[in-house]
């Protein structure tokens, strides 16, 4: 229950005899009191380094970290009011699961019946009551992970850090525990930063998501902001499954309107869209993005282009159709089966409201939606 501020934090590792590694680069993150934030990014992008700096297991190379307005980045870990569930669990082998979970509380407030009650409660929440009297070496990786998570959660510390807290669990259990975890964090107003590779988990659990790549913060926003208004090409293509379709495109004025041509691999126009108003990016080479779910397939009459079907799979609740237009390969998703086979013609429409434009060089977003026709 406290505000957490990372103020232009950097981390450079200097392994002996090796090149320095710049793991985190000037990251500024303002986590509100009681907020749940996900750190999302590919392997090696600096997520664990960020958590370890907040918890005090790594020094910050530059910048400051504040909790509730107080600078904590020079304090030893035990004085930071931060609980952490580690990526590698770090359980105490000589202690039973129940002792591992209750350990921090014992240290904080001495033995009491309250501790046993809270251990049981958190064990029930995470479905590990049956292993409370076992030792960490004889339980599964998924059980170790939940023990480690329980040990961090039980403290209800001002700031909780969870490093991939459910990565070992099968999807069904994960979905159930995700909902319970969210309820618990909200009930106790816990300021939480958790790391995940899984965008579904990030979207389901977090109030805001920090998308990272190569040590840099790419965007910090609500799941809806990240999905609907990605700040650059990296975020646009990283978030969303299947990923956003991205094409080279050329923009040219056409009377009072704008013509946007998607370009094939040799720069030839593959399809053309007409936007009602003049575009600020006229004359520029841009990248055009559209999410698979937002392409209208079988758009009779108002089609923008005709594609040729490459593959068409019905997945039980949605169709994934891969097709080609002027040398561009495109993926579309519909929630109804589509009667089309490889080689068939397919009329498609790219609704202007769903079109994103990005600067071709910097990757920065220029527009999200081009107005309606
Ligand atoms: N102690 C260390 N010494 C040197 N380099 C390190 C050290 N710890 C991490 N790194 C490097 O810093 C970068 C970021 O590592 P980090 O563990 O923070 O990434 P991550 O996003 O948590 O990755 P993953 O998703 O695989 O857990 C990587 O290039 C990693 O190799
Ligand atoms: Mg990590």
C-alpha cells in the first residue's frame, strides 16, 4: 500500500573479463498506491533486473527509487518494505512449506495463532493446503512456485514484486489462480509489480502494463491503451495474437482526401485505401498496421481488395485465414467459419477506424484510426 516511483533508473552489469551489459536504460515508472502493474517483454529485456533493483538485491547504476515518497534505493533489502516472489523460488530447504510461507510473518510480528490462520488462508487460495507439511525438495516446480508466491503475498507488504509468479502452472489452474490473486491484491490494496511473458495474464491482471524491450520502456498504459493505441511498431507487433499485420505503405493527397497504398514486396501497390481527410503524413513512407480480428472478410460490395486464400483453419471458435494480396501476406480472424479453400478469391475490407500508421524510420505511431468512410 504505497506509491512506487522509479525515476530514470538504469542498470549496467559489469561481469569480470566480459563486456558490460546495459540491462535497464533510464526507465521511469510511476506505480500508484494499490495499483497492479505488469512488466511485459521478451526474455532478457531487463524485467528481473528491475524487480531486483526495487527489492534491493541489485544496486541501481543510475537513477532513484522511491516508495511513498521516500528514496529507498540505498537501503538494505530488509528495510525497504518490499516482498518479492523470486523467479527461482528461493525457498528454504530445511523448512516445511508452511514454515516457508509463515517465515516472514514470524520475523515481523512473532509467533501467534494469527500466522497459522493466514498461512492456511493463503494456502487455500493457491491450492497448496495438501503440501503444507512437506519440504521444498519433495514438491513439484509448480508447487514450489506457489509456495514462493504465498510467502510473498502473505506479508501484504507496502510493495509486492512477483517475478513470473505462475509460469509453471497449467492453463486451467493458472486462470483460476489469476482471478483469486487479483481479488486478493485488490482486497488488500497491494501495490504490485509482476513480471510475465504472457500477455493474456498481463491484460487480465494488471491495471497498467509496462512493455519493455532491450532494457527500455516502450509504453506504459492500460491494457486498452496498449492494444488500441500502441506507441510504436514494437508494441503494436508484440501485443495481440495473432500479431498485427504490418505493411509498407505510401501516402499521397487525392483532392481533399488521402490515398494510402499498401505496398507489396517490390514496392508495387497491393491495395489502396481512401481516407476522408488530408493526412499530416502526406508524401511520407509509412508502415500501416491492422489487427487480424478487425479485417472484414467476405465484405461484398464495399471490399478494398481481393485476396487469394493460402490457408483457412477453423479452430472451433474462430477462423484463422491467411491470404495474399499483391504479394503481401495477411492474416485475418473471424468468429464464424468461412467457406474458402486455398486458391479461392476472398474479398476483404480494411475499416479505416482500425488502421494504424507508423513512421517507417523511427517506428513511432503517427495515427490510430483514420476516421470513418
Ligand atoms: N548478474 C548479471 N551479470 C551480467 N549480466 C546479467 C546479470 N543478470 C542479468 N544480466 C543480463 O541483463 C539482461 C537482462 O536480464 P534480466 O534477467 O533482467 O532479463 P529478464 O527480462 O528477466 O529475462 P527472462 O524473461 O529471461 O527472465 C540480460 O541480457 C542478462 O543476460
Ligand atoms: Mg527474468
